[in-house]
């Protein structure tokens, strides 16, 4: 599988034109920043380049972000919220623990495939020095995001459906393989397409975290 092509600076204008009719000035700046960061890197991107690409005034840009660092933080938080909203909206549709975990895997991969530039930015910049000052806030937001999922996992552990592991460790066994495959996909080293990966990972993860039916009957 070939490595996903990065967005070039020359491809930014159509995105901005589309965003201009339906998004706020802030969102236009975020769209421009994401495209520029992906095309040439955060360090090589200036605030003036973002302003020019977004077609907004200096005053408007600094009103929302104050600096390039503020723009990086805002973009990271915005993309993370988009991802979490997509996951949460799907998970509330499932009650059985097996379909819940399958939905988590499928939606995570699906969002990444639909938003490759956003997923790449989140993955590659999660430890960026600019985010150091908001690490505690991001950790708190993550805890708030996973808490409802942990609450739904715990009864399945108590019922003997899932293995008797701490819920947060069990969730790591779900999320870890998905993130690993996505890294391989970005590097072009996976021969599986997204649908194949989601199906196989869902089965493998379930086998890793679930108590086999035979053992359940023996209890």
C-alpha cells in the first residue's frame, strides 16, 4: 500500500473557499493551519502564511489565537473534540459489550480514514512542545471522555463476560492495536484496507479481552 500523499500548499485554496461560506473566521484559520502544518510542518509555518491562506485580517487572527503556539493548541483541541464527538455519537447506539467494542474500533478507524490529515496531525503532534503547557487540561479532557466507556466496561467484567482486568487496562488492549495499525497504514506498510483491518482487529481484540464462553459456563 502506498504512503498517503500529504497535502501541498497549492491545494489549500479550494478548502478555504469551501470553508468560507459555512465556517467562522476561527474555523477558516484552523482549516488553513492544518493544511499548512501538514504540507510544510509547524516550525516552517508562519502566522502570516496562515492569515494569507485563510483570507482573514491580522487583527482577526490574533483576536482568536494571539500566536502560532496558540493556534497549534486550538487546532489540536478542535480536532480531538471532532474525533471524540464522532466516537461518542456512535457508542451511545450500542448496548451489548461486544458490539460496543466493535463500534469503538470501527469508528476510530473510519474517522481516521475520513480525516487523514487531522488524524495524522493528532498522532504526530501529541507530544509537541507547544502542548506542554496544556498537558494537564488535555489529560483531564481525556479522562472525561473515557469515563463513560469505563463505566460500561466494568459491569461486563463483573458479569464474567470480559476478563478480570482493571477497566483502564482492558481499554488499552482495545485502543493499542488500532493505533498501531493506523501508524502502519500511514507508513504504507499495511496490505489491509480499512474495512479488513477493522474486522480483523475487532475479532482479535475480542479474543484478547473476552472470557471464552466455555469458561463462563463453568463458573
